[in-house]
């Protein structure tokens, strides 16, 4: 009886050892995976710090460039205002010069007319004086008539008086005419002098204004050169700022992508920890199928990539009207509609070539090499369950359905490519 008990105890010890060894063998890969994920998390956190530091540096440089550009634009505005004031002053001078030019032309005409009048007046005076002289000469040539001789010639006193009065009137009229003409000549000469002085003053003023205009033109030309120089500097700094905006956007995308990676790794770590807890509690049944899903396998041996029963093809391979732009475009894959976070599985064994996180195009996506000359691409994912370089098995969950990037609803954009990068019709490979 004692011997039987010993044998039973031996078998119990052997069974316990086998179970312990099995448990160790089960835990070992999980612990190794958790350690690898922890290392990946540390690497990602380091990359996030580096990217955020670079992002902060870029933003600081952009702020400096923006301050310089703003200062230059302020200088540009001040100079433009000064040029405007100078231009207004120059326009005012142009108007004054035009007015003076017209005045000078009018005064020149008036002076010429006055000179013509003076010539005419002088001619009239000369004629009157000549006529007076002729009369005096005739009277002198006829001899000096005495009062008695004139009386005898007239015959009576009345005629005598009339002749004397006529002679006196003739001489008085000539004298008055000469006096009048001399007065008008004096006025004309005075007017001519005034007009000439006014013309000379206008010409001096015009010369001064013309010189001022030349000076203002030189100032405007000088300011224009400065304006061109500053405008060039402003454009240069704006170009730098535009480039920095691009770099900042790339850095922000990079940080966001790393944080998405971080979140995915943290989720994987949490998942591995749960698996450890399940293993430690002896719940091996629930972990046996974890990370994989069953799906329809076509005659070609490829598994349907979205195994949920509610999935369906919402857009086929080929020409179609783009749902966002409305333009006719060739669709190089099939769209498989499914609820958010539906599982996406590997249709064949393979290796993850790369994973990318983007807010445009394919959005969050990945490329898998199936090592048989074919590659598959998975676009618009909500999140990824694998990382670059990782080996995957057929049916293994590799991502979850989303609507990231250039997308209008929850679906998987699924492509099949050959070794030359040609995009093939996925419907020739997978069937639901």
C-alpha cells in the first residue's frame, strides 16, 4: 500500500512539473513580448521628446521670423505713407507749375499787346505833333499878321474875332490831344512795367517749383529703391515662414504619429498583461484564439480581411466618381464597409513592411509583404495592432476599421500589389 502511494506521489510530482514547465513555456513568450513592447514604448517616448523639442525649436524660430517680417512690414507701411505724402506735394507743385506756365503765357500776350498799343500811341503823337508843326510852320511862312491886317482881311470885327478864336481852338485841341496821348503812353508804359515784373516773378517762382519738383522726384526714387528692397526682404521672410509652417506641420504629424504608436503599444502592453493574468488564473481557453479571427478563405487560399458578418464591398476596383471631389477617378482597391473598430486580419502569412500614421491620403495604414510576390495595403484604419518588421499569420488581427485620412465613412481600403508595385483587383484574391 505504501509502495502504491509512493508511485502515486511520483506521478503527481511529474504532472506538477509538466504543468509548471508548460506554464513557464506559455508565460515566456508573453513576458518576452511584454518586454519587447516596453522597450518599444521607451523608444517611442524618446522619439516623442525629440520631436516635441524640434517642434518647439521650429515654433520659436518661426516666431522670430514673424517678428522680423512684422517689423519690416511696419517700415514698409511708414515708407509707403511718406512716399504718398511726397507724391501729393509733387502733384500740388505740378498743378502750381501748370498754373504759372499759363499765367506766364497770358502775361507775355498782354505785354505784347501793350507794346503794340504803345507803338500805335507813339505814332499818333508823332502825327499830331507833325500836324501842329506844319500849321505853325505855315503860319510862320505867311508872316506875322498884325491885328489890323487880320481886321482888314476880315472886313469886320466879328469875323476877326471868329478867326482868332478858330486859330486858338486849333492849337488848344492839338495840345490837349498830345497831352492825352502822353498820359495814355505813360499808363501803358507803367502797365507794361507791371506785367513784365509779374512775368519775371512768375518765371522765378516756376523755376523754384521746378527745382523743388526735381528734388521731390529724387526723394521718391530713393524711397522707391528702399521700398523694393524691403518688399524683397518681407517676401523672403514670408517664404521662410511658409517653409517653417510646412516643417511645423510635418513635426506635428510626426509627434501625433508617435503618440498614436505610443497608444497602440500601451494597448498591446495592456493586452499582454491581461494575457499574463489569464494565464496565471488558468484561463487558457480564452487566450487560445486571441489575436486572430476566422474568415472566409477563397479558392486561392486568401482569407477575407474583415471577417465580421456585417462587412460588405461598398466600392469596387476600377473607375468611379470620387465621393469627396465628385470627379471621375480610378479606384485601385476595394472598399469594405464595416462598423468602427471591426477587426482586420491578415489574408495570408507575411511580414509588415511599414506602418504609417497620417491625417491625409490613406490615413493610418500599413503594407504587408506576403513573401509570395504579393503585397497588401490596408488604409483608413482606426488603429493598428502590429508594427513594422513584425511577422503575421493568416487570420491574425493586424488593424481595426476606421475612417482616417481621405475618407467619408468607416471602411477598409484594401489593395493587392505585385512585386513591381502594380495594383491588382483584390476581388481576384479574396471572397466573403
